[in-house]
C-alpha cells in the first residue's frame, strides 16, 4: 500500500476515533483495545503455527481492527449509548 493511502487511512481512523469519543466515551476502552488484541492474536498465530503474515497483511489487520467500529458513527444515539 502506498504511503499516501496509509496516511489517509490513519487520518480516517483518527476522525472516527474522535467522533465516537464525543458521542460515546464509554466505548473508548473497547475501541483502543481491539487493535492491541488483534496484534496479540497475530503474534501468537505466527509463533505457534506455520502461518506467517507479511508486513502488509499485519498492517491490513491493524487497520481493520482500528476501523471495525466505523459504522457506529451513524448509529442512532439511543442504540449507541447503551452503557449496560
């Protein structure tokens, strides 16, 4: 992936993160934790199996895990704000 595309994805992630933080602060732990957990799973997978992920595949996994909640930016507040 080209550097420009990576920069655009990183910018998109930051925008989504700030939108969701403003709308539902209780979700921030979840949004921050998912990329960390995805990375831990990928590291364990590569260590414990013959599966090896390229640096591009690892980057794609990271971005997918960061952007997995992007649909919540348009979710109605009454659904998004379910803190229980």
